[in-house]
């Protein structure tokens, strides 16, 4: 039996040594699910969905899947949904980042192994969108990213609440003794009250905006709230476009045609203008790395110095994602950034960014939320990379969410050698610490036992919090939630467990931070550092088996996106 064209269920046949038999067998089994012969002749749009009882962000996933199917069917193709693993941010131990690469492999292999002509990927929670984009880039078939959307805000005593910036603010007040247990328990039930991702410009919202800036999702879809009817219309439209790609009615752009050096630079501009999550640097680096596109921290600084912060959302500003959507969303932001963007990049729709912005010219914008470029919230970008003797390959500071009075400072080190050490001693009344000291955490990087958790938001020691201290310099090789705030230096590279300079820091040392000069320096002479290096033992844990061993053996450092070394540049073409 001759198979003339590999389309739909005839793609990627199981190998029995007889391709005709393989198609005959596949069709016989798929017909057991009630499909007719006619519909099995149509191109297939896969729908990669990731619902889980351990992922509150994806609670509305079934409804989104049905909306995508509706769009695919109306356009004349066959939708087939399939599951991948799901990464619920607060439900994973030791940290969700450890499993991002696993999910990316799941997405890549299932997209490549199963018969589909295009795919719509549905995700939202922090690591799911980067995992899906990484997998799509490597599988490299026409793909559209659909995000679940942010949740709506709650209310407490007349105050709007949104996960999770407000949860941190209330917890800090509780630690300082300013509110009682009864109130913090009440707030707990009001922070996250609908389906969707965090209501602020945390990692999930940042990655949704980056997906749109890259061109991998439909224009205007990043900020639509999860419970809004437009979210379902965006899902239907994503299905329709994917079907038209599969049918040859629209240009079937592959990820390597959409994610280019220019679109990655556009995404960096958007990240900086949003005052977005520090995690996004790691994720964007990993996505770009799948297509051999470097993301230079030196280039990040150059872009940051010419990109203003324009979006007034927590944790940098005062508002929430639902406000950003109502204010004009990504379309409004991109129009303000237009002179700084590469307008010849192309999105999954087939139109260039310049064509999109021309079509959207004149749309209403709430400039209280999306500020004009001539009147920014901050004149420079939200993130900055630091280099120096403590961070030879870089570290990241979210300056838009930090106290600028701490940007040029030298301080004494108060050292914590692990997360366990931090937990045991941070609130000890006898801890020798002042507001002018630098809190430093070791052994929280990608190859540490903790796997680079969002532990960089070191709490203010309780005795200082009770005295009214709200911020101080904190340094680590860990990450920080995009919903967090403070003068916090993250992703110090190389990390402690890899034998980086952070491993040589000792209690009482002095460190100099200079945001102006992009420097982070350990003020210890070379002879003493050499002596310490001779006595430092590896803190990299021994992992005997399983995925944890794969991760330990192959994960890269933060400046390379914490991807696996064998996955970078691994596009299927």
C-alpha cells in the first residue's frame, strides 16, 4: 500500500517494517474512539494540555481545550488533545525549576512522536510556558502558545488583594507583629480566589507577555484574565489559526522562524519595560538556547539603559494584571516601545510586528497603567546584570522593585550556608546583624541540594523587621519569585556548589555593591581567597539515580538558562 502524503494521522507512523500495515493498524485503533473515515483524512492539530489537581493556575484548562477544539473544527481540521506533565509552582519539592526541563522534554517528544501537523500548547503557571516554548522550539513544528491568563483580585477590608505580592506584604507585617494570626488566616483565603495565574507581574504574567513579544501567541492575548470570555475567544482563535496552518490556508511558520535574535531582543525590551520577573532571564535564555540564540547579560545591560519602565503593576507599581488588560495590555506597551523594537519580526499570524502596530494605531490606552515613553515610571529598565569578583559570569538585580538608596553600598556579610541554616538562625534574637549588613545565602544554586529555589527573597531578620526595617541588601545564587520585591541580588554565577567565588565568602567579610558600575565585589585579598579555596569542599550532593541524577549531571548555570547541556541547539529542523 502506497502512502502518498504524510498528513494528519498518517504522519510519523509506528515502525513495523511495513508502512501500509502501520497506517491500516493505526486507523483501525483510532476508529475505536468513534472517528469516521472522512474526518481521519483531515490534518491534525494537537492540543498539548497540562491540567493537574496540583496546579491551581490550570483549573480552567478543560474549558480552554474545548474552545481550541471548537476553533479547529470550525476551520476544517481534526483536533486531538493530549496531556503532558503539569508544574504547579507551590506544590513541587524541592522547586519547580528542577522539573521545567523534564516538562520541556515531555512536550518536545510528544509533539514529535505523535501525528500532528500543528500544535496549540496551553499553559500558564510559571514554569509551564517556558517548558512548552522550549519543547516547541526543539520539536520545531508549527506551534501556538495559549496562556491560561491571570486571576482576578480579591478584597480585604477595602483593600484589593492579588497573589502573590500582597501575600508577601501581609506576611512581612505578620512577622513584624503588626497583624495578628486571625487576620493573616483571613487574608489567606482572599489572596487567590479565581482560576488563573498570579494577579501581578510575576513570572507567569511576565512569561505570557514574553511569549506574545516573541510572536508565539496571538496578538493581545497575554493579559486577558483567566475568567474573562475573551480568554475563551482567544483559545478558539488559536485553534482556528493552527488549523489554517495545518490546512495550508495560512503560512505554517515554525518556531525557528518566529523565535529569532531580533524577536528575542524585542522580548528583552518588553521584559525590562514591564519591570518583569528576574526568572524570565533564565527562561528566555533557555528558550533562545534551544535555537542557538545567545542571550548576553552584557547586552541586557545595554538594552536596559535605553528601555524605560512603563507598566505600573505590582511589584514594581500599584496595579494588577486585570488593570493592564483593561488599559490596553501588550498592544499599548508595544506601541510605546515601537521606536526601540525590531518591527520586521514575524508572529505566528504571519504579520510583522510593524504591520500589527500600524493596524492597532489609535487604540485607547490608560496612561495611568501603561505610561507614555516620554513620562516613564523609571527612565531605565527594571533589571540589571552585575559582574565582579563575586559574580564573574553575572548576577541579576531587579532594580525597579528595590530601594535605590541601597544601590551604592558596602556592607558586612551575615552568612547563611544553606537554606536549613537560614531557617534556623534568621530569627534568632542573638543573631549579630544590623540593617547595614548584607545577608548572604550559599548553596541555593542549580546544582545544590535545593535545586535553585525561589529562596533569594531572604526574610528580614525578625528583630530588624520589628524595628521597622523594610529592606536590606540580600545576595544568593538562588532565584526570587517575580511577585517579590527588595534589594535582592540573585543568580550569582558560578554558584556555590560549582565552586564559584560565593563558596569562598565567610561571615564578617565585606562586599561592595555598585549598581551604577554594574559591580558586585568580594573585598577579600587574593592570597586569602587562594587559601580558602584550598580548604573548600564540594557542596554538590551525590545523587544516585533517576531524574534528579540526570538534572545534577547535566544542568547548566543560570547564565545559560539552567537548561540541560544536551538540549541546547537541539532543534529537529
